[in-house]
C-alpha cells in the first residue's frame, strides 16, 4: 500500500514537471483555420448580413 502511494506521488511530480516544461498550447502554431473557426470572418459575415437586411 505504501509502495503504491509513493509510486503515485513520484508519478505526479514527474508529470507536473513535464507539463511545466512544455510551452502553453496557445503558443503552438495552429493549422489552417476554416472560415467557420475564424472570429474575424464570422464577425464580418454577421455585419454584412445585418447591413443587407
């Protein structure tokens, strides 16, 4: 039982250290953005739709 708890603690420590060394996901380059994922595109589309109506 003590061995299992110690193993879990060691695993969590190394997991946290590994996560710290990785850059935040927001800094990673994103792939191509589709029009439905692009906030600027959707904002402009909504503006045009409101203007034409």
